[in-house]
C-alpha cells in the first residue's frame, strides 16, 4: 500500500513538473520586434505602445523587445519580410512599402496618384481590400494586424519648387529599393536613387541626392527635414500604411488567450499610432482623439504645415490641373502595376473606393 501511494505521488509530481515545464516552454525568453525607425517617430511610439500593452496584459510573460533603427535586418529594410517569414524576426511593425517586393498585393497602396484623402484610405482599411491584404500576408506565413500608418508621402528637395512633372526632370530622388518607385520616378523624368533608410539621412546631408519622399508627420518632421531640404510639395501621391506582423509559427504557438491579448493590443497600438500620424492633417478628429485621451504623446501639432513653414520650408500644394498632369504622366505605371497586383484585388479596390 505504502509503495502504491509512493508511486502515485511520484507520478503526480512528474505530471505537475511536466505541465509547468510545458507551459513555461510556450513562451520564448524574448520576442524580437523589428522597427525601421526610432522611438521618436509615430511609428516607433506605436511599437512601444504595443510592447507595453502586451507586457501589462500577459503579466510580463510575453516579453517583446523592439529593435529600432532596422537593427535586425542590418539596414536592408527590403529583407525584413523574408526574415519574418523565416522566423529570424518574430514580429515587426512595418510599412507595406518595405514588404511589397515580396508581397506584390501590397503595391496597391503605392499606385501613384490613385488616392487623395483619408476617406478613401479609411474605406480601404475597413473594406474588402484591407481584409484581402491581411489574408494574403497570413497565407505567406505572417499573421498581420492593421492599420497604423506612416501617411501620405510628400516630396521634399533642395533645388526647386515642384508643381509640374518638368520640375522633377533630372532630380535625384532617394527611394526605398522597391520596384514600383523606380517606375513612377522614371515616368516623371526624375532619377530615382535606391537608398536604405539607415543611410538616407547621411545621403541628404552630403547631397548624394537632391530630394526624397516620406510622410510629413511620420518621418519628415521627426527627422527635421528642413535641415536638408527647402521645398516640399504636398501632393499625396501615394499612401503608406503600417501593419503589425507576426511569424505564423510564433503566432500558432500562443494559446488562444494570449492570441486575443496580442490581437487587441496590436489594434489599440496601431489606432493610437494612426492618430499620431494624422494629427492636424485630417478634419481634426485625430487631434481631438489624442486630446480627449490625454495622449498627445511624442509631439503635438495643431497645424504641422504651418510648423514646417515656420522652419523655413517653402510649401507647395497642387491645383486640380497640376495634379492631373502628374496623374497623366504616371498612367502607364498604374496600368502595369494593376496587372501585377492582379485584377481580382484591383476590382475589390475600385469597389471600396466607389463614392469616396
Ligand atoms: O525608408 C523610408 O522611406 C521609410 C522610413 O518611410 C520606410 O521604411 C518606408
């Protein structure tokens, strides 16, 4: 009897040890989160918020560490998606531009002169296009949540005001090494120069390029672009959203409670980030949201355009006719990339944009 009791005790103990070891092994010591920029950008603030929320809600069990400034992919931002697929990176908060060389559907946002306002972008996010994109990423091995944003991309340069395609002739414009950007700038007569973000600021400083394109609140204000460039054209020529992506094996290894926490935290962090990237640029909703929630965060602007003017930048906006001239020149780019993206997705996009 005594022996039986002892065996039972040992078995119970073994079971207990097994269970506790098993559940401890569910979590890695650290989950690596890739971020192209630093914490002083809305994008980086969104990364920090995601990390904090998950840590708080899992009582520290899911320990996500943000690697800012593209550390995990050694400066080559177009490698990030492949590394995420393969599990060298566990998670990333990233721009669709950095992944669109590998995921052709993501080029939908980079179709030049296709979108003009946030109404259209919101329709994409909440419509079938957004869903299609997130499903596509999942099929490629990355569970993804949307939508944060870098924003509408605007061109700056050190040479001259840009209000017509002719003004771009011969201008060396730094772009991320993503094919659709070469097509767009070649169609406009400019000279696109591929340069990873990690070396871009030095490139601006040394005048290796004459210009660059990035979102105003997302990047241009945080890097004080007025130190390098004097002219900006607010042409909203394409859109740059952010998503949080998680390697599918890493995701599948989380229990459903943890998955719910991560999903909820990703969505909240992206929403907050989106407000930071829109403040003072939309109809006032973003700034109101931030004020109401006491969340003005890393910076606060009633009017970011006035702010860059106060820094000495010359701001150009386009008349409808000027916008049409750029749009006409880039028609072959849209025609080519519509095919690459695929007719199915393109039709879904048009449907979402109907009436916007
Ligand atoms: O490299 C850029 O221009 C940046 C920071 O906007 C992206 O990562 C797409």
